[in-house]
């Protein structure tokens, strides 16, 4: 680790309005001068789902350039780091404002520029949503339903519901989406990483992570209930995964044949982990195709400090 100045950081719980829920995110401010290896080492040390490093924007009209690392590797794009960092930077920049404020920022990520709308609210958790930098695309590769069921310790009859079948989608990060019959199956499944790695295909040089979902939710507002098991990222299960919900937008549109117009969804995740999260997804459909999609959620700061390198 190279020597350098002490750097400030914050930890936010994202996709929740309650501390100690949602998905925790570490944000390292003023990350200039850190090597890729140092960033990866810091992310591994902090051992959260993701750690964001804030750098000066590549375009001076933008707010910041973000590098996003899991404990295992760097990601080109991720949802909860985008939401959490957009809120953190807005709260830092407007700490003296003290009231309600709506603003827009553009964050440079490896996937491209990501436009975010932020709502700062007095005595309430801030909210941010972003336009998907890439629309969800299906990746057509052969999938074996029996092998997938085996990797989840479920019966083959519990895989799929209505028109929904296992499929691979990506809006920057690929996921194998596995629909299951009901919340009982989602709660009961046992994820076997070794069997999964033998079952799933490589997509863009990496194994697709598991996104398991069903209709409904423990929270009455939720349209879907989800669990995510990342592969090769150094974590077993993720309590809230915006990039997976971004990928899911394509599957919802295809399997539910959404009519033209605006469609809001709330996806709950992290219930089984004791870290309930609510991810907001908005999909605009024109001519049967997704014209625009946005992901949003709330976030609350739980810690701030100095990183001593």
C-alpha cells in the first residue's frame, strides 16, 4: 500500500430509510493517488458488498468519477454504489442548506456517464434515482433447469412461474435470473456455489451471478421478492443489488409483455439476511420495447471517519 494523505470516508446504508438495514456502502472521498491495487486492497479490508472511490470527473461538467470495487474485483457499474454516492456527495456539497433540495448530478462510471436525480429532505432519508446507462439485453445461452434447481436445492417444479423461465440478462453486469414459484421457495433455497459454477455459462469472461425472484413480497408494497448470490466478488449473498434489478427490467418486460406506458415496481431484497431493502424500478415502454428505465432508493449515513493509509 502506498503512503499518502489521510482520506475521509463515510458508510451509508442504501435502499433503506433505516440504519442497520439495506446494503452498506463505503465511500472513500478524495481517492486521487490510489493505485488499482490499493483500491482493491482497501475494498477487501472494509469487506462490504462494495466500496466506492471518488475521483475528479473526467468531464468537468460532471460531479465525480467513481471506481467501484467488491472485495473480489472491480465492477463497471453497480446500483447501490450509484445511489449511495450520489446522495453522499449531494449531502456533503449542500450540508449547510438545511432544507429540501432537488438536484441532478452526472457520475462517470466505467460503463459510462450515469445521470442521477437526488432529493434531499429535512429530517428524512435522502432519495436518489438514476437512468440506466445501458438498457437490459438478453444473452441467449443454453440453460439446464434441472441443474439450476439442483444448485439451489429446489425441486425442478419450483423453478419458473407463469411465463417466467430462467434467462440471462445484463445492463452492464450479467445475471442469471431464476424465477421461483413463491416466497417459500425463495426463503427455503440453499445456494451451492460449487454446483452453480459448474452449471452456469461464462458471460463476458465471468460466471453470471444468481438472481432468484418471485412475485409478491413480505412488504405489501413490493411487486417482487429477490435474493442475489454474487460469484467471484468475495461475498456470499447481497442484501440489495441495483445492477441485478437493472438486468431484471428486461425480463419483466419480455415475460410480462408490458403494455406501452409507465410501469413502477418495488423489489424487496435482503429479507432473509435481516437487511430488508426496497429498490424502486421505473420502466417506460414504447412499441413493446423499453424506452427508458430508472432505479432509485433511499440511503442513510451510519458512519464517517478517516482512512489512515
